[in-house]
């Protein structure tokens, strides 16, 4: 029994199934997935294209509904919430990082970072903002607009934007998909630091085993099911399973 066994998971999926379409166009994207995620851990989700990785990430982040099963995040069952309740829940509890950085081109880095909290009418903790910005080495870039920043810097702004609200979970969907290998490792180290230094919980979908190897845990998905649950695997160990 590990220490984690005594602590309620930050995210829990129970018998989660997801079917897209109907009849002849029906696709079973997830088949009865049950899994727990613990706070302060970095989990990577891997698997072949079409295996259900994004569907798992999107349902657990409340971006997509489930066909069956329950999802509980930070003690709240989100399956069954109305769209409006879900929008509020996501805003208060989930941080998002996407492959395309999704920054507003006309806003400075600082305004992009603060925008979600301003829209939510939430109070920005200046000390925390400074700490996040410094840890991402963005202090000198805050007045720049996205077009004045490199791809890696833009993704760092997106990471800062996600972290500043102190989300219960940070979900990242192929966060290094648009970056070269050097910049990818920088962004991955930043996510790793967010877990190690800021106690953030990160769940990341990736098809890159080297990216996955930075995680504490790697889930391998195939045909809508988790077929392997690996503890601190190396890239070679991941390659053997995935
Ligand atoms: P992955 O992220 O591993 O590539 P996905 O979760 O995107 O896999 O997709 C799993 C399966 O569900 C695939 O067969 C995909 O075509 C299907 N799928 C995903 N999203 C939709 C959708 N919005 N409508 C219909 N089918 C979908």
C-alpha cells in the first residue's frame, strides 16, 4: 500500500464509455474505462491514433459528455452537470494547454495570461502570477504580442495562462505537437517543474514516447481501453508496450 492509497484521487473515472454517432456510423471511442489520477502527479496518455486518448482527456476535462459511467473531479461528480454548470466547473478547476497555443493575437503576453481570470471576474494573485511567470522565464516577455514570440515562448505563455488560475488539473493535448525537439523538451521540463515545484497535477496526451517518459505514470490506450499502466517507464519501455 502506498501513501497515495489513503488520499482521495483528484480525478476518478468509473466505467466510462463514449459512443459517437448511431447505427452504421457508431464509433465506440471509450469502453468502460475506470482509472484514478492522484494530485501532484504527471500522467501521460499514449496510444495509436484513433485509440481514444483525446476522448479520454476531453471527457475527464468536461469538454465532452460520456455515454455511460461517472467522472469525479476534485470531489465533484461532473457527469450529469448542465452545460452551464460544466462551463463554470471547467473555468474554476481545469487548465488547458493545446497543440495550437490559442493565444489572442492582439493581446500582450501578460493580457493573454490574465484574460481567463478577468473574464471570470476572479481576483488575480499577483505574487503567484509573478512566481509562475518567473518560473517560465517570461518576465522579460510580458509586453510582447504573440507574433513577437517564438513558438516555444508562445506555448510558455499558454502554460502560464493555465497555471495562474491554480487549476486542480492541468490537461495538455499534444502540447509539443507544433514545436521542434529542443523547444519541446523545454516545454516538457516546464510542465515537469509545475508538478515538482508548484504541486500541479498534469495529464497529457502525447504520441511521443520521449515526451511521455518525462511523466510519473504512462497509461497506454488501445481500442478505447487502458491496456497498460506504467510507473516511471523509460522511452524504451514505453516503446515495447505502445
Ligand atoms: P486519439 O486521440 O487516440 O487519436 P480519439 O479519442 O480522437 O483518438 O478518437 C477515438 C475514436 O473516436 C476514433 O475512431 C475517432 O474517429 C472517433 N471520434 C472522435 N471524436 C469523434 C467525433 N466528434 N465524432 C465521431 N467520431 C469521433
